[in-house]
């Protein structure tokens, strides 16, 4: 399925940043927990193909598991910690989600 993800806030935290994400579940299913795979790094500039490959290799990556429920048709706020990261290393953020535990409402009699 598809989710809507918005960064509501970013604050320095430990050796990196704490991002407050708002995740929208536009589906009719509830999801019980999920994973976020985040990649981050410096903002990409105009570059050659070789520079692009080096830039992609420079990105940091982290997988976070969350126990929060993503209720159907609702927004859920979660904190995503990206460490290590400096302010200029948050010029690019890529987020992918995996939510594979879903439940649907009771059938209508």
C-alpha cells in the first residue's frame, strides 16, 4: 500500500537529528507496527555519472522498527532519529516504509 509522509519538525538530537514524521494511512486497513528505512546525506548537486555514484555511496542508511498502529484514514506521529548527521547532511532524505501486519474491520452482517 501507499502512505503519506510529512516531516513536521527536525531538531538536533545527540550526534544527529530527531525528525517528527506525520504518517498518513489513506487505506481502509489498520497496520500493526511498521519499519522505516531511511537514507540521508548532502543535497545532490549537478554532477557527472561518476560523481552521482560516489554521492549515492556516501548516503547513510538506517532501518527503524515502530510498534505504533497506523489506523485507517488517520495520521500518526512518530520520531525518527538519524545519527550521525549534521545539518548539511540532511539536504537529502529518502524514506521507505514496510508495513506487513494488517487488519480489516469486522464483516458487515
